């Protein structure tokens, strides 16, 4: 069973193999939990969404079509949960940890927010990142978090959000671009405000 795909594991589960579901759960529990955690306020909210999502997987397993990819189907369920829960709320907090850099491997661009700077400056960048992310439209936050927290390709993200491949890549590019511009602008403003402390030659 170790060589079974996710899709095969789900089929085995439907045939009564509970061990297959355990393996399926193990394959995706980490990524799915982090996906929720990065879009809600508390760990408790993330845990509740996480458990509800797996309940929905169990309840709707018989509706899964063999032509689909399980990961895409799973994150479509997860995304719909977030939409239902946060229809009138902004996505907040918990987006990146201090050691990560933002990269856009699928769409050919790269955002590097961390160089050889002091720890305090780096931490400030991450604070600004969270502020800037909250300013993005929900559709851009959606694709950004899916890109950063899962192994989904741009094409698979397109399936999850029900958009074209090109539209999804465009949103990814725009999200990275707007984040870079926002953070750069805020850092520049802070530097100018503190410019009086620096001596010019």
C-alpha cells in the first residue's frame, strides 16, 4: 500500500480499508493544518476547521471522481470552509515564519525580502509583510497562501479557486508584486523618517 496514490488510498477506504484512510490523513495533515493556521486568528480556529474538513472528506468521499486529483479536491473543500467562515472578515496573521523567503517558482519571478541585515530589521520586515498582506484583496491572499503552504502547482491552484491557469498565474504575479511594493514603500518611509539621525557626507 506504500506505493498507492492518494486517489487509490481513497478508493481503498471506500472499499472498507480504514488503514488506507489513516495513510491518506498522514499524507496531508501537516500541510492542511498549516493552510488553515495561516489564515485564521487562533490555533483553536485552525484545529476546528481542520477537523471539520476531514469530516467533510469522509462524508463526501463517495462523490470523489477518479479523474480528479485528491489534493486539489481536498483544498477545494478547505477553501470553501474558509470562505464560509470568513465571508465578511479579513484574512489575518500567521503567514510566514522568520526564516522564510518569498519565492514564486511557478511564475518565474522571485521576491527576496531577506538579505544580510540585522535581526531587528528582518523582524520588522516580517511585521510589515503581515500588514501588507492584510491590505491585499481576498482573491490575491487566497492564491498566495495556497502557493506558499501547499505543494500545489499554479494549474492545481487554478482548479481549487475555479479560475483559468493564466488568471491564476497573473494573480500570483500581482500578489508578489504588490507585497514587494508595499513593503519597500513602508521601509523607505521609515528610513526617511529616521533620516535625521544619519549624517550625510
